[in-house]
């Protein structure tokens, strides 16, 4: 664990910068995919017929549009943030520079945890959420 955290601190926290960049990139992509789905003809047809839960179909579009990667990148960001005070401060500073905040990570982790069955991975995400 400490060796991995040390990698995030190397080179003036370049890996922390990259994690923040990826969080914001995939957050935007997943939101756009969800928005486009809701605006699509397919969503309108499904809503009229009631054949499929539209919320579930929108979530599927969001995950395919980058949400799955967003969840995983935010889990990495939370690992670094909760494991090292210096990483946390740097990541928080980078989010503030981009007019964002740790709420991007928190919301992604909450959504990710909601998709998981009970088990080690869900417990780990819950621990990160409590620590953030």
C-alpha cells in the first residue's frame, strides 16, 4: 500500500494530477451519455411503452459512456486521498483549480457502491466515503 501511495507522490504528484484529469474527463463523458440517452428517440419509445425501466436504461448508457471508468478512477483517487494527507491536499487543490471538488469523487463512489453486491469491494468503497 505504501509503495503504491509513494508512486502518487513522485514527480511533483503527477499521478495525482492525472487521476483528477481522468475523473473530470469521464464525469463529463458519462453525464453527456446519460443526457443524450434521455434526449434520444429510444428513451422516448421506452417511456411510452413502459417495456423497460427508463432509469435503468439511462444508467446503462451512462456506464457505457464512461461511467464505469469514472467509478474506477474515482476509487483510485479516494485510495490516494485517504492513504496520504499530501495526496489528499494535492488532489483537492487540483479539483479546486478546475472549479470542481471532491463531490465528483464522492458521488461516483456512492453510485459505484450502489451497483455492487455486499462484499469486500463495497465495504472498501464505504470506508473511502467515510474517510473523505
